[in-house]
């Protein structure tokens, strides 16, 4: 049977753990709030961009621009964005599984399917499954993404 001193030490340990957990919850809530605010503030821009592009697509003829035309079964590039760390629930697994499913379903429909992966979790998931389709992997660039990062991916 534990002594009174051991019980008091255990109670103190549990209280310290509770304080640490509470602080971590507050930090996570603040980060989530910032991410939600960024997503909400970008929504009007995305809606306007969608409106402009759909308006342009309706006014133009199908062969007016190569990006507006239906393509054959040539090459395809899949850009898969996942996290470098596994702190976003099932997002990484779901996105990676969907990319794998798309590749398997369309392997014979396209002449070549290339896969560019952004993030370590996607690379780890797909490396042994569809490794022959992976052409480029970018890691540790998803945190603090800048225009320069987007330019690197675009190239």
C-alpha cells in the first residue's frame, strides 16, 4: 500500500499534467482559430475567382484556349498535398488513398501518370504502393508557405 507521501506526490503529478494539457489545448485552439479566420478571409477571393473563370469558360468557344478544351488520354500529373507530420487526423490517409485509387482506376486510361507529392506523409504512404509514378517529392515546405514556395512547386 502506498504511503501518504506517495499519494500526495501522485496528486501533484496529476495536477501538473492537467495544467500542461490545458495549456496545450489553449495553444491548439488559438492555432485553429487563426486557420479558420484565414480560410474565411480567403473565401470571397475564391468565390470571385470561380465566378470569373466560369464566366470566361461560358463565353469562349471550346477550342479558344488549350486549358478549356477536353484532352485525350496523354499524360496526367497529380499534385498531392499532405502534411509533414501526422497531426491532422485522417486527412493524410484519405487524400493518399484517393490518389492511389485514382491512379489504379486510370492506369490504363492515360499513357503516363506522374505524381508530385508535397509532404512526407504522402510520400511514406504511396512510396511502396505506386512508387513508379512518383516523379517529385517536396518535404518540409508546407509550414509557412510563401510565394517562393509556390513558385518552386509550379516549376
